[in-house]
C-alpha cells in the first residue's frame, strides 16, 4: 500500500511540474486516502495486539 501511495505522490509532483491541475489533485487525494487507511489499519492492529 505504501508503494502505491509513493507512486501516486511522485505522479502528483510530476503533474505539478507539467501544470496539470487535475493530474495533481487526483493522485494527491488517492495518496491521502491510502495513508489514512494505513493509519487506521495500523491502529486496529495495535489495538488487537493489546487485547491479546
């Protein structure tokens, strides 16, 4: 998931250099969603390990 997020953020930076607004916004939003879901999954895994 982190690799896919990294590809998205690099594509967003590339689109920013090309002055492509839509090409910048979509990968940035995808990156933010991936990082948010990774944080949620990490929190749930930590919570489950505390219960054991």
